[in-house]
C-alpha cells in the first residue's frame, strides 16, 4: 500500500484563513484525506506490481522464443517436403513428355 503525506492541520488552517468555518474546514480535510487514501490504494502501481509484470513479460518472451524456434524447424522441414513433392511432379511431367 502506498503512503502519502497529507498535513490535515495545515490544510484546515489554510481554509480557515480563507474565511471558511472551523467545522467546514475539518470536514473538507477529512473528505480529501479519504479520497486521497482511496485513490492511492486503487490506482498507484507499486514496485511489486512492476516486478510481477516484468516476470510475466519475461515468461511470455520465453514462450515466444520457443515458438519461434519450433516454427523455424517446421519451416525447414516444410521446405524439404515441398522440394521433394516438386521433384516428384517434375519427374512425372518429364516422363509424360519424354517416355523412355
């Protein structure tokens, strides 16, 4: 949980100096402190959040690298298979036009 320094007394004194009543200034100070606390609890990213995100990204990158390696190997096999198929077709075409 993130912490924030909010001087409620100083805030109340500034409001009172601006002509706001003591009770009103205290109520505004408490309300603002509650809003700040709620906002910080729900919206700030902590160092732990960033570390967890970095670990997840590293895991995803590792999976992408594995997939890239696997695809490269399968593409190499596919190239060989395609070459053999084309050689077979060429042999059949040549035999059809140039019988032995």
